């Protein structure tokens, strides 16, 4: 019996320990550490909560007009006067079943982390940047912004006609919309990993790998 318990402990805690070490190591290894903000570029924002990160960009400028890809009418209100659009990536069923964190169940969390399931992009439209203590403003070059928009565009799943695939029956507020996205969430690819990958692909400061928002916060501390 003791031998069985020891084996169970090893099977549970050794992988957990390895995962924790990998998380800490990935967070501490910098990528694009020579990144410097520019005085003449595009201002974007990183918004973080205790568990999630979003990328906020202008709805339209000379480099990219997101209304060519996404209709504001996909939101319930149409958001007249919207100036910003935020992008967050995650598990579709998790989004459906967990509008608030108090709605989280063990079943939903387990399915999102350990079972292969479709991903979604959650977009919020706003007239002004929502105030939060965990907003990181970044002034990036036009070239870096073009790389970022390419990453965001490539995160969508498209239909045969090349249109983004709007999820019509899912909303958290009157100012948001959901879209089908590429990929699948797991312990090794979370919403924060997606944000970190976006930063790396754009030539912006990032860490090697992080499933947690703390990795991004640490990078920009």
C-alpha cells in the first residue's frame, strides 16, 4: 500500500514540480530584450488581470482598419464612436461556461486544460481605454505594428470566402463579440502564452514562454 501511495505521489507531484520549474524558467528568459519604444509610431496597450491578458490596439489608423475585417454590428450595441479594440484568445467552451470567474467549475477547467477543444477570440470595442492599474502602454514602430496585426489576423479562423467566423450567440456585454480562432488551449498554451507569442512575433519585449500573466508583467516591470 505504501509503495502504491509513493508511486501516486511521484506521478502527481514530479510532473507538477517540473511544470513549475519550466514556468519560472520560461518567465525569466528574455526575448527581444533590445526592444525600445519609439517616439513616432503606434501606441498599443497590454491589459492584464489576475489570470488573463488582452492586447488593445486602435480600431483603425493609416496602417490597419479592423472594420474591413470585423463589423461593429457583431456586438449588440454597434458601439458608435469606438476607437479601440481589444483581443483576447482562449478556449471557446471555457468562454461559454465562465462569463464570471465564480462560474468556473472543475469540469470546465479540466476540459480546457487537458482536452483538445476549439479556441475563440474575444474582442471588446470601446470609445476610450478602460482604466486599470494593470494597463501597460507601449509605443511601437510601424513595422512592429504591422507584424502584430499580421499575428492577430492569423489567429482568426476563416471561412471558405476568407471571412472571419463570428460566433453569433455569445456575448458578455453589449460591446463585445466572439470569433472562432485557430489553435487549442492547454497547460502549455494559455491566453497568456498567446499574448506572449504575439509580442515575440512582433519584435517586442517578451519572455521565452509563460502560461501566466506574471510572465508578461515581469518582462515589463
